[in-house]
């Protein structure tokens, strides 16, 4: 199993609670560095926990692996 950072858990819980855009995640965690958040989101996408919507690349969603 992959080691997740605390930031990863925050992102996954936000997605699970209904936040589904990059902008929404950045708004919910205003003090976090945009660079760090972007890096963590890309890491979760690469690992298969989340994916970008095929219709709108700004929308992200949990995969079955992330639930």
C-alpha cells in the first residue's frame, strides 16, 4: 500500500464530501501552498486514487481505489 501524507487524506476527504474541482479544494484550504496542493493532487492522480473528468478537466473525482 502506498504511504499517503496528511495532505492526501485531507484532499480525499474533501472529494468524498462533495468538493469536486481543483478550485474548490484550493478554496477550502486557503493557507496551503498552491504548489504543494497541486503536487499532492497530481500524486493522487498518478497513484490512481483520483481522476480527472473526461468531459471537464477541472473536475476531479474519486476512483474505486480511493473510496
